[in-house]
C-alpha cells in the first residue's frame, strides 16, 4: 500500500503541519477491478490528464487510480489550499492510500493562477455553469465518469482552506453532481463574494459576515435556481483559534447547510470523538447525518492532520471494500399540494409512514421557498414561520401506524414565489416526495 509522505508548508493562506502518519489497517478483500478503457490513466501513480473538457480558468487535472479500482467506482475530488497544488494534496493527504484500500478514484484539481488560490469569489464561480474553476472541476468529474464508468451517485468533494471554500461552492452550484462534501477551515458559500475582481474578502475572512440561516440558504439555492432535488450532505471542520478564516465562519456554515437541508439548528447528537473535539450532528444521529460539524478546541488554521481523511470517508460512506449505496429516502413519504392567490397560499401535506414500525411522535422538517411566511396552520405547530420550518404533531395525530397517513397544512404569505416546500425530513430521516 502506498504510504503518504509528510511535508510542512508555510506562507500563503494555510500553514499545514501534518501529524503522525495514519495507522493503516489491514487491507480487506480486493475491490473488483474495472475493465481497462481507452484513455484510462496508469494505475497506482499520479498522472496529469489534459484535454478533459471545458476549462475556462486553465486548471490542471491530476488523477490517482488504484491498482484495484472498483467496478463503477466512487470519485473523491480533493481540493488544495492557497499556495498548494494537486500534487501537494496527493503527497500530503491520505486519500490515495485510502483509495488503494477501498477502490475509489481521486481527482486533484490544481490552480495555475499566480495566487494558487481557487476562485470562490467571482460572480462566475458562484452560479451554476457561470464559468471559472467550478466548471473546470465538473469537467474533470465528467471525464472520470466517462472513462471509468464511475458511479454518479457517489461523487464527493473535500478541501482544505481555499479548497474548503471551493468545496462549499461545488456543493452549492452542482448539488446534482456531488453527494457530500467535507470542508476543513472554510467559509460559507457566497461569503467570499466580491465584484471588483479581488480574490480576498477581509470581512468574511475575519468572521464579520453574519447572516440569518434563511439568507445563507438562499445564497445556495440562488446558485441553481429551480433545482428541487436532494442536497449534498456536508461535514465541517474548524479550529477555534483559526486566525486566517476566523471561527465565526464555522457557525455561519452550520446555519447555511442546516437551512439548505431543512433541518433544525439544534444538534440531534453531540459527542467528543477525540480529546478537544466537539462533534455535532444535525438532522440525524448517525455517521451520515445531513450536516456534521467538528470543532477543534485550541487549534488554528492548520486544522487538517493525518487520520482525519479516514473520518471523511466514514461520513462519505466509502470506508468499506465494496460500493456503498448513496443515502436513500427513509421510511416516509410526503405529498403536497398548494392553492395560491396574489399574495398568499394554502398548502396541504400528507405524511405517510412507509416503514414497518409505528411512529410515536413526529417532527416534519421542510424548507419554505424564499419569500414565503407561515401565517397559520392546522394539524401541527409550525416553527419558525419561514426558511427551515419544523411542523410538530398535535395531541390527536402523534401516532402514525405502518402504512397510515396524517394530514396537515398551513396558510402562508408570499412575495411572488408560490412554489411548494422542499427537503422533507421526518424525525431527521429524509422522506421521499410524492
């Protein structure tokens, strides 16, 4: 198995000092080898791929394919920090070694502009198909999918510092491409936005850009107007003493991604998996909750260390020797219909228990479209009145037997957008939409 080398970086946006080498577990059974394909890269070595597709900002693409790549492999896009490069991410993180073990493919985008920072600030970067770095990175993913018949339901992004900011951007502009992301010391989607061509936003970096969850969520939703499909899960890492991208950004990212997923900002679970770490999970209690956030007490901007990549894979669901299916809707189904007029609407919802056990007490989470505010309701209590709303059962309908349904609804005002709500969860479990 390939063993990662360690290196210390100074200067630029990140000072990365990697810790002791990740203790590597015994390799499980080999992944099924994919058939060779025209244009495929040599295995178990880092190779630059050229002419991979539309690339408006002249990024370089580096690729790592293990000797025993799985059939229909997952893809991990590992995005470097300012002053870094794709080869530096390859040499100084464990993703290639973990790919050897689990059979996925790693893409390492590499910036060619002088700053070696990713564009997370321009208007082009912050909208779907707008241009700049996200378009080039999506082209890399598309190339891997074509060349290796990769599993389009298991495409993931992770990054450090500038790469963490790009992870937020990728999940915002391409929610239909990425299943999940993991951001180490980043900022919320849209926080670094500028209009003067500058790559740096001091207000955001200093943690002084504070918005409501709804405002943060609207920035993400505005990157791909009209999209109503599932949103990528997000894992966030941040040090409390970060003096480059300051710690308040951690809380703002939690606000943003919980709102995007329509789940409560109150953690469903809190624990300390390692001394000095506080892990909170939102919208679920397991390893694949919609949002997971890890705060590292006393740690600065060099938040990434060896061993953390294995936890990323657990969150992604890639830490097994075979393909892990993407998260599926839970044992519930929600149907909704609306009746709108000039400035208002009513919405009727039916929640069905499609599982085999009785639900005793329920909370239905959903996201209201921008501009809508609940003014009244029936069959549940509704809080808050806009954004990520939670409808809680009332005394007479808290029990839902297998195969049974409950009806509820609300009246809302709107400013012109009378669309139906999205992102339904029942007691933190994602529901199918009827």
